[in-house]
C-alpha cells in the first residue's frame, strides 16, 4: 500500500486554505492536511508534523514565506516546499529559490496543475508554473563570472545562460556558433554537474549559485 502524502498549507487567508484543502482531499493519495496562518505557526509545528510537502505563501504578515522556508529547511533539509505565488511576487522569486523552495505555482492554478507540481516535487524535480517560468526566462540576467568555487566552465555558463533564456539546443548552437551535438553534450553535462532533472532545476541552480539573477 502506498503511504498517503501529508500536506502542510501555510497561508494567511483562511478561505484560500479551505479551498485548496477541499481540492486536495479529492485526491485519493492525500493523507493528513495541516494548516498554519503564518510562518511562525508553521515553524512551531513543522517538526512535530513532518509533512511530505508544504505549500508556502510567499507574502504573509509577520514571518513571511521566505523567512519561514529558510528556517524550516535549515532545520529539516529534506523538506519539500512549493511556493504559492501571485503575479506581484516576482521580486521575491530569487530570494525564495535561494531559501530552498523546490516549486513555484500561481495561487489561481487549477487542481490539475497543482497535482502536476506536487508529483514533480515529490519525485525530486523542480517545477515552475508556465506563467512563472515565462516571467523568469524573460527577466533573467547573467551576473559577472565568479571563478572561485564555480563548478562550471565558461562555455558551460554560456550554454546555461542560453538555456535559462528559454532557447532550444538548435538556437543555442546558432547563437554560440557550435554544433547542436556539442550543445546536447553541454546540456547533458550541466544536468549531471548541477544534479538537475529539467530546465527548472537548471534555472534554480543558476540563481542559487549566483550565476544568474531575476
């Protein structure tokens, strides 16, 4: 028998929590669902509940999502946190990624996308809703190269930046004047070096390691 997935909902709007809880309860693999109205309440109880997955509102009064995520992951490194975002939260994405969030989803998403995000994160992947990914790719910029501790070569950084801009392998090959086969190999090496499973993982690695910023 598959172990039910326990969820922790952290949001200061009770109506939103109740609505999401109702949707999640309709999924047969969801077990206990815990709730907190702010980051402080969440931090007080997360160690006791040990949830499999956390939905974390980014903007909350008092202890917000960034601080709560940072402190919770410092305490429980394996914790999987999905950031609940509004379009107006774009300025916080870099901080939330650095704090350790594994996924980002808009608060007006339907249950199918919520489930897609949950399955990705529970499987060890990163996830951005398409709208959030589009905004990040549009606004991402490359920071000056910092050599110490950087596991990537300069060429790999160039390819990574192009990937983070949303370019295909063919477009990258044309932009950098190298063969598509070479780009394919660079992408494969980047996934291995960064322990990423997809483009979302590469974007998060680039931001967390100060290679790119939004």
